[in-house]
């Protein structure tokens, strides 16, 4: 397998990871954040899974950078990181 074929396949993996972390972050805030006292009650295993999925998506996004899928994946990583730091 050449690096070009690997990048073509990795671009779609990065896009899928971006969609998953974006949807997972949105769904976790709907289900696990107690809006009355603003406490995140997300299970630790789900947080760990989200962390490793974000790291993997960022790595695949950086490997396939000149493609549009990688820009969307990196934008999803940035959005999820920004939302996590703000605690919204």
C-alpha cells in the first residue's frame, strides 16, 4: 500500500471520527450535564473514549491535511476541545 492510498483511506477515517466526536459531545451534554447545578455527570469510560477518539481523529486529520475531510475532522476536534474547556 502506498502512502497516497493510505492517505485516501485515512481521510475518511478522520471524517468519520470527526462526526463521531461531534455527535458524542453534543449527545453527552444533553444526557449527562445537570443544567440546574452545571455538573458534568458523564461516566469516566465515556470521557476516556471521547479523549482517545479525539486524539485519533486529530492524528488522522493531520496525516491527511490537504484534503477537505481532514479540515472538517480538525474543525470537529477544535470545537470539541473548545466546548470541553468552557464546560458548557
